[in-house]
C-alpha cells in the first residue's frame, strides 16, 4: 500500500546529486522495476480510460452502484497521472531530477489520491452492506445524485486527512531533494504523529473492505432463506421478488415491479442483473486480498521489527499493490453484461476485419 509503506520507508530512496537545469542524466537504468512500472502505467491508463468511457456512453449502466465503480476508475486514473508516471521516471535514475514542482505533485498523488483510492473500496463495500441490511432505505435513498455526493465527500475527506502532513512538509520541513530525493521529512515529531495516523487510517480502510464481505455474504444468504419461506405467505409474488433483488443489491432507482407497469409505458434503462453487485464485490474483495495484503502485512511487521526491511521487498509490495489498477477495470468488463456484450461485439468486428477471406 503505497502511502502506508511510505510512512515506514521514508528514508529508503537512493541518494544522489542534482543536475541543473533539469535534464535526465544518461544513461537511463532499465531494470525489472522500471519494466513493471511502465507496464502498469500503460495498461492501467488504457483499461481505466476505456471502461470509464463505456460507462459514460452506455445509458443502461448509469445506476447508483455504477457511480461508485466509475469513481474508483476515476481515482485510478488520477493516481496514474499524478504518481505512476513520475514513479516510472524516478525508477530509471538514481535520483530525483524533474524538479520540486513535480515532486510536490508526486507526494500529493502518493498520499491524498492514494488515500482516496482506499476509500473508494470502502464505499463499494459499504453500499453493498447498505443494500442487504436496509434494502428499503437503500431503494429509497440510493440515487445517482446521492452516490455522486457521497463520492465527492469521500474525496474531500481524503484530502482533509492528508493535508496537514503535506502542508507541514511543503512549508516547514521539506528536505533538499539533492540529498534525500523526493520524500517527506521523517525526522520531525509532527510528521511521525501524522504518519502514524495516516497508516492507521489506511489500514482501517483496507481491513474494513475485507471484513465487510463475510458479513454481507451471511446477510445475503439469510435473506434468501427468508425469501423462500415467504413464498407460501399471502404477500404478492412480485413484491417478494423485488425484496430478493434488494437483498442482492441490484435494485436501481427506477426499478418497478413489472406487474405494476402500464402496457404503454416507455421502456427504462435496465439496471444491474440479479447478483451482479455481489459478484463485483466478491471479485474486488478477492483482488484486494491477493494484491494489497502483502504490503499491509509487511508494513505491520516492520512496525514491530524494522530489521526485516529490504528495498527489494518494498518494491515488490508496491508493484503488486499497483496491479490493482489494472484488475479493477477488467473485473467490470467481465461482470457487467452491457460492457461485456459491447466488448464482444468489438472483438468480433475486429476479427472480421483482420481475418476476412
């Protein structure tokens, strides 16, 4: 987890001398880290941009839940543009040579955007929990407008949490980049207190995203059993079906029982299919567990015994964590039927063009 590991490894960057005016030293040092950084940068930007555009042009995908998915893709793009590009450039050379302005942009992405990214996963897990715990409230209040407001508040909160450290470092404590590289100053007590708070906040976001899943799975399973027993009651069948859909987290703002719609009513955009929201959550949670857990555990171990620190382990943890930005849009392409159908159509058209007789 990039901003969490940065707390512990703030003095681990290779030192070097500055060259003015800013120009890259020769030659660039291509290595495995630079190759992975470039691959994540290109694939992450292309996949996140492509899926975001699909969300925007496909009317059937515009629901309150997909707003949270679009928010995740947008934050991924911001992280790529503010952090990954500069991280790739920095991986090619032994010292930071692109100037102080881009250094502050890099630190902003490393801390503020990274924290907003963690909170995106909390929002997705939280809205699924809301859907299964309070389905009536979810149906009444989970609108596209409210989802946009919630995402905006989360983005602001991430900046409020990380702003004190960025401001203190930028105005008072920032060390010379010629000596320490593009890093925050870890030597002050104010920074240590803030960094510890940021680490706890980030780990809380990570573990809450994981721990929410078993609770949602249990409530969803219990909701299915209750729905099956109610089929023998006097409640109309279409109402029970709607409640079951709410428990799945797939009811949209404009969803109405088919039996109540007049025959001449205009067709409305279809929302997520049954179980789609839970499947998205399942795959995202699995990817978080596989890709973010190594960094979280390594950071926790280093808080106990810093002698376990090695630069290669740090690089591996950050690289594995950054792969999440490629996995996120792929999950949405695999699960959301409208996006999947559109991609399949594009692939078939491309095959006809390339392999036509």
